[in-house]
């Protein structure tokens, strides 16, 4: 399987929300079954289009209509929905919930054997990094691109990006820089 995926990456973001395709939520599992794809089978706006623009630069796409690019492996920090916080946003996962999901991450990483992991958004970056022994806040992680992180017996280059749907200063510039670095890692 690693050869099929070109050992690209695992894209990881926060805990699964109510609109997430790969985990239970208050409304059940998303019908498309694929990250960034709506129930109508189309790439979701604005996040899916934003992310896909940069993935194409390194030969990948999350758009099911584009067949000339490979699909990256995508997953979540948690494989279950944590529920709502104050009735509005999805709740940040607890340390115990993250530890409970660590065996799944080990299996995913063991199976995929990625060269790089791209963490999308603050919750994913801080949560995944903390479980790997790095407790720095997002603002420090996002300026430390391409660091090696140890995950069990595997060393993987870590990249941190703002979530594609998040308003973030210089988000496009950060994505451009990171995907240039990733393209070098994939050579």
C-alpha cells in the first residue's frame, strides 16, 4: 500500500465534527464517506478547494472528479465524535481520549509508512504533537516546519498548517511554503 500512496502523507485534523465523514457524530456518518467531499459527492467549499489547490502542486488531490492525481491518506486525531462544547463548536479532545486513539494512529502509520505528516489546524497539531511528547503551542509548531517527530518506532517529518477553513494571517503563504518543502521531501 505504501507504494500505491507514494509514501506521501497522512493529513490529520482535529476531532471529528458533526460534518465529518469518517466517524460517528450527532447526525451519524457523512454519506460521502470521504473527507472534504459533501453528501452530493462534490468537493466542499471553501476548505476542500483551498486544500486541493496546494495538494495538486505535489501530485495529489482530494477531489474525486480529478483522476490524474493520487489521493492522500486522511484521518482524524480522534476516531469518535467528542460532542459539542457550549452547544456551538466541537469539543477539544481530552488527553485520555487522545491516548485511547493512539493505537489506531500506530496502525495507520505502520500501514501507510508516510514520509510526512501534515497536521491541519491547531487542535490536530497540538493534540497529535502532545501525544508524541511535544507540548509546544500551535504558534510555535507552525514556525517549526519539517521537524522530525518520533511516533513509536517510526520517524516522520511533521508539517503544521492552519485548517483550510480557518481565517489565519498569511495562510496562503504558509501553505505555499509548506508544500514547496513537501515537494522536496517526496523526491
